[in-house]
C-alpha cells in the first residue's frame, strides 16, 4: 500500500493521541503516599500478586479492597459521580454512592481479570459481536482498532483468531508512576506473545512513522480513541449532548494511509466472560477537506462510544471529571 504522508501533522497527531489529560484525579494524598497511592507501583504489583491466588480467596478479598478504595479515593469518587450524571442523569446522595460503588467494583474485577489473563492459565469465555465487521476490515489489508477506556482491552487477546495471524501494535498511555510504567512494560512484553507489540506514547516522532509502516505491511494498530493528549490536536464532537474533544491522531493516520478505523469495545459480562463489540467501519476520505472528514469520523466514533457506555455505564473507566458542572464545558 502506498499513500502520501504528512509527517509533521500525522506523526504528531498519532503520538499525541495516546497521552490523556483525563488521568485519574490526584491531590496531596498522591504526593504524600508516592508509590503507595492507588496510581503507584505498589498496588500494581500487589494486584498482580493477588490475581494469582486461589479463586475463593479473590472472591473473599474483592469486596474488602473495593470498600477500602471507595472510602479513600475521594477525588476519583467525585469524578465518577459527575461523569455518570451525563449518562444516567442527576440523582440523590445514596443512588450516587451506589453508582460509584458499582463502577469501582467493575474496575476492580476488570483489573483482576486482566492480571489473571496475563499471569495464569485460567480459561476466559470471549465472544465476538458483529464479527462480520472485523472480517470486512481484514479483507482490505491493514486497519486501526479504535478502542476506549471501557471494560478490559487486554482480554481481547483471548478471542480466537482475533488478530488473524497479524501483528498488532498497541499504543498505550504512560502510567503516572515511572516504577509502575516499568512494571507494566515488562509484564506486557512477557505475557501477550509475539503477535502483540506494545508501544508507550512519548514525544518520539518515529512512533507515528512506525505505525504507518505497520499499516502499510497489512498489520493492525490499536489506538485509544477517547482521550486526547494534553496539547495534542483534537476534534470537537458531542458526547451525551455535551462538548467532548477526541484525539485527531487516529482518523488523521487512517486518512493518510487509506485504512479503515474499526471501533472495538471489550465489555465484561460476568466472571472471566467478555464480549468484543465491533462497531461499523469508519473510512476517512483522503481527497476531501481534512478538518471536515476528521470531524465526521470523530462524530461517528463518538456515537459508537456513547452507545456502548449507555449499555454498560459502570464499565466506563474515566477517573477524572470531564465536564464543568456550571458551564457544561471540558475541564482543562
């Protein structure tokens, strides 16, 4: 496949797409606790250790640790409640606490099962919904999986034939704690297998070039489609009737390489049971005006994201407040 490639814009967009300003809310407690904060390396390692314990023990301690975090991560709790108001509407105090609990409960299980998937040989039941859309994308060569912070992305690797024998380049956000970042990088390198190549977003412009070359070889690139990087180019769309910026990088990369975007969401449906939901393919016309086609692609992706979040609102893991309560605008 050959395509013109605007290096300064598309490379910057592709890299900027992956570092989010929506990282979990952190305050003085994070500075005080350091690696022992919820975003620190200690809890990453501890959770990975706990996922390898007997299943009866996991079931026993899960409510205890969910309750611990429910009582201690005040900023994240407020963010969850505020964001869910856009999805579920306003509610009273006790219903708001129930929403927060259900979200933290789902997040705890998704993270535990992530580590179970990477560290153990326990079986997962992973099915595909609307798999014909994936087959359509495969027929055209390379394509871009456009994911979101919904459910559990790594579990998609358990879907038989999900990659069709092709290499998948997964671009992840850096962790807030450098020690946690090193732990995650080592874990993914040793656990996902040769078909998965993990890239961590950075300021290196060669990342964008590497992604383009992978697509031209007919390989797959997986990018987060719901969180722009601070300072990165964005597309202004609406989510739940409110303004929401999406990263411009994924549709810009699709436009320049001629490959389709495939929205994909991995939804938790029970204990080690997941469904991989494929949205309608989004093709970004290369000959039309750039800003217009990028916004059109962003609006289509936002519609897919909104549909799945309405179905499983407590698996929408955005732990920083998105909208200003008074103005309805985005927080910086």
